[in-house]
C-alpha cells in the first residue's frame, strides 16, 4: 500500500548542471530533494507525463537538449517487471527529471510510469509515489504558452488541494492552461479514499510555469 507521496515539478532546470552558472532553480531543487527524502524507506514509483501510457522496465534519462552539460545520464532498472526488459529509448522528460531527483536523494526507485491519458493504474509493491507534474504554463510573458488570466487562480486552487491532501481540481481547465492534466488525474485516482497528512512546501512561478512541491503521508 502506498503510504507516502511527493509532488515535484518537471523542469529540466532541476537537474544539476542544466541551469548553468545562474542555476535559477537551485533553491527549488533543494526543496524537491527534501520532499523525496520525506518519502522514507521502501520502493518508490515515479509517475510523470509521457507520449503514451507505459511502464518502463529501466532506462536512461538524457538531457542533451536542455543545457550545457549535454551528457548527463541517469539509469534505472526496477524490480518486479523483468519481463518488460530495458527500454533503449530515452525516458520521457518528466520521468527523467523525477529519476534524477530520486537518484540524488538516494530513493529506492522500483518503477517508472508514464501517463498520457486516463489508464487504469495500479502500483502494486510501491511504498511511495514520486509524482512529477507542473501547474499551469501560462503565467505571464516568460511562459512557454500565451498568458491566460485564469492560470494564477487555477494554480492557487491546485496549491490548496495539495496542501489539504485531496486533488479535487478542474483538470480540464488545467489542460487548457498547459498543465499535465492526465498526471494530476492519475495521482488523484491513486490517492483517493485516504486521509493524508499533507504539507505544501513550495508554490512559485519564476519562469511562467507554476512549480509546486508537496508531501503527503
């Protein structure tokens, strides 16, 4: 049974070295690592957006296109799904970022789950989830998508939901605002029906995208 959840953003700038000398998300990286460490001992499943719903039986996270380091590689092979084998393609970006944070925090990663739609999800054997997902991507002129006046209010609602331990948010509106709605929907399904001791650790949008960090136990 899942007994802990950590929520972190999916920005590649959280990977050490990719932010260059400025390292604008250094403080947020430390908060993310705090959240991952709070998961405690036991196997962790990393959940993030991907091109299709898929379990990865291992794989590499490459960030060649995202920063000056060019060759940062993280590897993972998880227990219990040996029949899938190791994926030769790079992991989806969100899973790669989550994996890099998990490796840095010495978490015991046992699974990598990419979410693209609304699959029937099970995470048998996992003690904890590491959910990698941003909020809206329409916060002002630096945002990767055109600004939307609804974005800040939606992010505030998401932050409130993370702080109370219940992901009851409008995922359809989130999708319009550039958030990975399928991941938030999957996280809601995987955590439904339980009472959580929730802590919101960060809520900011320095680059036009909402970054939120939270822990549930």
